[in-house]
């Protein structure tokens, strides 16, 4: 299996946007319509994140198969509240047709490599109870729960929907 991990190109941004939304679509039925619409729009808006992040893609058999947003400085991310010295992984997405090829692991490994190259001390990320495959992978890779950084996207209407924080200490 040959997978290439690289930075996204400008001419791929629309395709990456569509891939990311499709990868997360499996959670649509678990969320109220208003929340899914907002979440899908956030996922799709790869261009808005580019000034503060690096968009990394996986290519398998000459086809985009995954993507992840890596924040070298997690304090520039939207609402996560990470402290200085953290990097962040956001919106790891694998094309449903490419699942099982370790693409999520390869993209996460690349984020870890970049964080180490920057001299960062910690990588943070958020996931949810719905995303058990991702949680299991992160835990196998050494990420640990960081409940101080959990948040609720819609505390007024959905107090039980929690963005679960994980961290990986690099030093």
C-alpha cells in the first residue's frame, strides 16, 4: 500500500472540503439538524483555517483519501482554549472508501512529526463519544484524556454533547 502524505495544494481545496464533509457525514443522524448544518459548514470551510493552520492530505493510488488540519499554534484555533505551547489536530478525515488503510494513523503521525519539529511540548485534539474509532486510535498512540479542555458546543440545548479533549505530551 502506497500512501503519500503532503501539504494540500490550492487547486485541491474544494475536493478536500467535500472529502472532509463526507467523512463526517456518518455523524449527521446523531446530531440535530441545526447543529449538523453548522458543523458541516465549519468542516467544509478549509480556506478560512489556512491562515492559521496547515492542511495535510493523504493520497492513495493517486486519489485524495484523507486530510487533517494541523495548528502549529493551538491558541489560534477557534474555540478549543488550548494554552501556549500546544499544537492542535483538528478535523481528521478519512474517505469512507479508504478506511482500514491506516490513513488516519499516518496523518496523525505527520502532525506529531511537525509538532516535534517545531519544538512543541503538547498536541491537543477534540473528539466525541460518537467517534469511538478515532478515540481508540488516539489512545493507542499515547494520547490521554485532558478533561480540563473539554467543552460543550451547545450547552443550552445539548448539555450532554461534549467535545472530549485529548493531549499527547511530546517532551
